[in-house]
């Protein structure tokens, strides 16, 4: 919406008017609320799980391994202080020396998907690549959670 349109709506008494500059694609990729004809289309944000273990640079593997064992994933993600995804700690890394720094054993830059990805398309992709989980981030790279293939709707062509 243009700044003029947002201003006009505000003058008409609308209390929640936003002039979102980056645009609709960015809005949807952040997993923000949807409206309109396609609002009910299944997107991966509808299936996101936030039960992930996170770590920050400078932490010891032993402390992170304990947190990771309490999640269904058995691995952890390394994030910045602002929540930006920096890397992944797979089970092998979590079983390494407990005193090691996550910085030294993390797998940097894991592949991610955006919140507005069609759920059935991600299911197809994960099936084709024989993967069970996808990592969801916003356009700024902040970790939103994971999406599990078993939670996603499949289509006949995905099998």
C-alpha cells in the first residue's frame, strides 16, 4: 500500500494501518498474517515447529548437547545474538568433545526455506532429496523453526 493510502485509511478511523515498504512478497516470506483470495493456501509457516535447540557462538558443545537431546530433532542450530541462523550442529558434532566450542564443530550455512513456500512443493522437494526436515528462516536469516516432511500435506505427484 502506498503511504498516501495508509494515511487516508488512518484518517478514516482505521487503527491498524501499516505502510509496509518492502512489499507483499517480503511480508509473506516473513510468515506474517495473510489476507485475500489465497490466504488459506497451505504454506510452510502453517507447519513450523519451534521445538528446536539453539546455541550461540562461544558455547560449549556439552551444554548444547543436553538441550538438543530434549528435542525431537536431536540436533541444534547456532544463531547470532539477533537470532540469525549461522550453522547447524548435527548429532556427530554434539557427540564430539564436550568442551569444544560450537564455533569449531558447527556446519556453517545450512540450506533454508522461506515461510511463504507452498507446503506441497516443500513436501515434493524433501521427498525428492530424501530429507525429513527443512529449516525455516525469514528474509533477514532469522531462525523461525523447522518443518517436518511428515507434517506436510502431500500430493499424488509427490510420491
